[in-house]
C-alpha cells in the first residue's frame, strides 16, 4: 500500500519518428553522414508528463493519432523515447494489438508458456497460475487447440486472462476488450476493479468507450497532439474531451461558460454553438438548396452540443434555396453509430404543408425530440426533397452531425423510461 | 549480449523446435519431411554423380557413393550457414509482431533462426553419417571434433545474420542482395568440387570466404579422419568474433530506430 513512491513516472517524454518519403532517403543520409537530410520529423509525443501510483486506474482518452499508442509502447518498453525519461518500478504488461503476439500454429496453452518466456517469467510460476488462467478464459477444449482456430473474441479471452493473471504491477488494456462478448467484458472489468482495489497493482485503460472510463478509472488524462491536454477526475476529463470532439476548438472554449449567449445572424441561424460536420458525413451535391447549419436547442432556446438524458430538445437546421422550389419536403433522421435508425421523419409524413420558396430564401426547420434517448453518441442526417418525388433531393447530408446524450449509465440500451419503475408493493397474507 | 541470449535460451530453443515441427504443419507426413528432404538430396547426388558424371573416385572414400558423401558433408553445413543468414535477414521484419508488442531483445530472433538452422543440420548430418557408414566409410574418433568447425561456422552465421537483419529493417533490398551473395559464396566454397581442382590464381578468393575453412575442416575430420589444417580454426574464430562484434555494434547503434520502422 505504498502510495508515496510512484509506480510509473514519465517526465517530459518526447518521441520523434523520422518519416522518409522515399525508401532510399535513409541510405542517402547515411552515405553523406547526415549532411543531407531526407526525412521529415513527426513528433508523436511532445513533453508528456505523467505519474501513476499503485491502486490507481488511469484512463487515457484522445483522438486517433494523439499519441496514446506511442506512449503505451514506450511504457511497455518496446519503443525508446527520443527525449525525456520514463521509469517503471515493476513489471508492465500490455494487451496491445490483440492476438498479433500469438503464434497461430501453437495451442492456447503453448502460447501462454511462450508469452511467459518472452516476458521472462519462470515456467513454475506459469504452471502455478495456469488453473486460474484457464478458469478465467473459459475456453474449454479450445485451450488445447491452435490459435488459428480461435475467433477474435477467443483470442481476447486468452490475452486478457494471460496478462491479468501473471500479476503485472501495471496492466495496460488498450481497446482489448472491445472484441470480447459482453459477459466476458463484465468479468474483465470486475477483475480490473479487484486489481485496483488490492492497492498493489495499477491499470492503464485506453478506450473509446468513454462511459467505461468514467465508471472504472480513478483518474483520467486527455492526450492531444502528444501532450497531456487535461488531467483530473474522469467525468470532467471525459466531458471536456467529448465537447472537443463534437465541436473542435470551439468546444474547449465553450467549457468556460456552459451556456454561450445565443447571437443570431439576420436569418435566425445562431452564430456559434452549431454542430460541426463530422468525419462520418456523406454530403450530396446540392440539387437546389444548401444546409447553412444544424444545431440543437433546449426548450428555452439555448443552443447546445450535448443534452442530458431525459431533457426534451429540438434538432434545428437552416436551408437556403439556390433555386425556386414548390412545397418541398423537409426530413431528418437520427441514428446510432451502428446505424440503427431511431428517428426518421419528414414534413409530408407529419402533414405539414410547406410553402413555395424563391431563390435566396432561407428556412429554419425545428424538430422537437421527445424520445428518451439513452446516453451515447448519435448521428443526424438532414435534407430536403421534392414533394412528388421524395427521392429527388434538393439537399442531402447523411450522418453529417454528431451529438451526445449525457448522463445516466450507458447500458447499451437505446431508450430510457420516462420515470422510475413502479412497484405495486407486496401483498402477502401468510 | 551473451546474458540476454542466456536469459531467453528456453524461448530460443522452444521456438527452434517449434519451427522444425511446424515447417511442415498441415502436411500428411508432418515431421517426417525433416528427414525426407536430406535423404532425397543424398539420393539425387548419389545418382547424378555416381551414374551420370561417372563415378569420380576420391581417395579414402568408398568407391560407390563416395562423391555423394563428399558433397553432402560440405553441402549440409553450408545449408545451415546460408539458412541462418537468409532467415537472419528477415528475423526482425518477420517477428515484428513480437518486437512491437514485447520488450524482447532483438538478437533473440536472430539466435532463433540460427538455432533452427542448426537443428536441421544435426538431423541431416546424422542421416549422412548413417548412410556413409552403410556405404563403407570407417567411423573415427575425429568425428567427435566435428562440432567445433560447425559451431564456429554458425557463430559467423549469427554475426552476419545480425548485420543483414538490422540493415534489412531499413533497406528491404538487403534480402535480395543476400540471396545473390550467398549463391556466389556457395560456388566459392569447395563443396561441389575438390580444393585441388581450383586454379592457383583463384585460391586467395576461396580462402577469403569464411565458409571455406569450415568446410575444409569438416571434410578433413569426417572423410579423411585427420586434424584440419592449422589455420582453419583460428580463421573461423576470427571471422566469428569480427562478424558478431560488427553485428553487435550495428544493432546497438540502430536499436532505438528498429522498432520505430517495423
């Protein structure tokens, strides 16, 4: 229970990769003794500071390319830092890039021995731990079958069981659980909680499942461009990160004042706080109208990028017509990341008669959302089509905007109840 | 470096064994192929050089199949040597999965290539011994010395493997260059021909080839039951020290970058 000396201490850690655009660039540099430079530097880490104590679970969040993997590889000892130092007072085991470290021809059991040899762990120790590993992995007879017959989920089971039970001082779990089935994930989380609870071990948990970070981790850091952007309590770090991911730099700025004053331009579109188009967007060429912007409004008209679960809100978007249109149909759709359509609605279906529009007209459509969406990330599509031919789009943006519902536990369910469940009370007359 | 290799000895050994077992994984006869391949080579050479090329007689060797024994006695060690280097060249790139995931020292994978090539050599040389005895070659106390030139040759293979393996991470053309160089070296080693058939002018070229002293020593010990020429063993030891040191310094200098590139 020694909380005074850090288990891991990274100080001013930087890592540079040399990028050679042409394969013989390096040869030219070598032959000229470095006088001719043919590489570009890529700094994956820039001055990262971090400490980890026993009994902690550190969550690391960050976009792709923020330096997470590089940092973990330095921790695991496979990459050497360009400058700065990283000291670990114990054994680090990393479940990185699952499965690639297994020999596909060998059985699960043989691979456990092999991995132990590679990690410099004695055979006696492994034999002693083998029953625990087997029981946890619950692979049955597959334990003695070659890895090439395993599904990716089975490989995940083997990898987690192996690393978790060889009792590392630091266990690095990097998106490794995503491929396992839910009940195994649950087991893994419980095991990690035990590891942390013992106060002897520490876990570094890297995932895009932000809810898991808030639930499991005792501390979180947000990596951005190779340095720690923010460190602190998991809910706060996750929220700031989420805000940033939804709306870029603006997201960081708006954290200062949660409710930015809404300033509207002459057509009624808010100047700031609109959702940015996300990476998943599929934008179709304009057929007579263009989307000026899409935003979420609370009931009181506040523009927001996140909505607490259970709060009614409105999806709003503004369209400008670049050609005259007669009674067009407006539509919108809300889907999950997996593509389940939760809301799919248009003005024709709801019996709203739209007017004719002339060139240059701007229309703002507001869709009140009453659905009790559960916490999670959602994607909005919006568009406008001809009245007679709903497949002839004047404007169409599919999965173009992303927003988050925050709050209560993400259970994997999509909807919430409107209130607490009711019990009639026991009526037992014994 | 020696202590890291010692620490990972069981991994090296197990992996080399697994190599032997799994090279023919999925085939009907499996492990047996490890024996069939050298056997077929011995058979083919016996036929070609016994029947087609006329039975070239070599003094001190059985009249029938004598040349085939001579050829295999040089060819099998050469195979192990060139296998070590060829597989050493891809030792890092081929084991990128391990190197990227675990802090295993790089040289372990070169050592594993050498160990697995050496295991194959042990099998094929044992077969050769049995067949040679059957053909009428007398056994000899000098055979007990055979491991010395063989181990030294494999040490050179390890050193060269470290060098080409490291370079191959950065310049993938190295693999191709190595194959061509090995082919040239093969014909510059007295394996298919006898040293006395070589024109005097070519002799220094042959002697500059590290495989020549090893094959010469093996021939002397195995076929003619006499101690190898005095110069061969120090020459081999010298080559081994120089190549391993070069490989060690090269690897140490570039160690930090290898895993960045893989």
